[in-house]
C-alpha cells in the first residue's frame, strides 16, 4: 500500500490513478490518512467492487443464504427480473450512492 500527501496527488493525479490500478494509494492530509484511491484495471474489477460494497446486494445474498440454510429455495430469477424492472440493477452501478467498504476483503 502506497502513502502520499494530498498536495502530491493534486499535481500528479493521472500517475497515481495508474498506480492505484496495481495497489491502493492512501492519501494523507496534514500527515494523517484522509482517503484511499482505489483503481480498477477493468470494468469487471469495477463491478466486483460495486457488488462487494452495495448493501442491497449483500442483504439479498445473505437473505438467499438464510433461506437455503432453512431448506427454502430462493428464486433469484424472479428477484433479478423484479430488480431490473424497478431499476435497481444494473443501472444502480452508476448511482451516486456512497460505497460501503464494510465487506471488502
């Protein structure tokens, strides 16, 4: 993990974006961590990140797992078509919601 100062990223952001494709870049402000720059090498990487940090998606996965543990089946096809018709997926990938990094491993 690379650490840089905020003033450095202001001047050289394209270079740090390229670095972020390989490793997370911690941005410091006044010597303290203020954020993390995470790059995506491909659209698949972006989709993985989005799903890993989408609380709605994680909740649905946990609900399906619980149903299976209880011996009930989860009809993901019906759920998926409902989500598409309600505009939850895949258009949610472009939403302005803040990612939740709680489940990132």
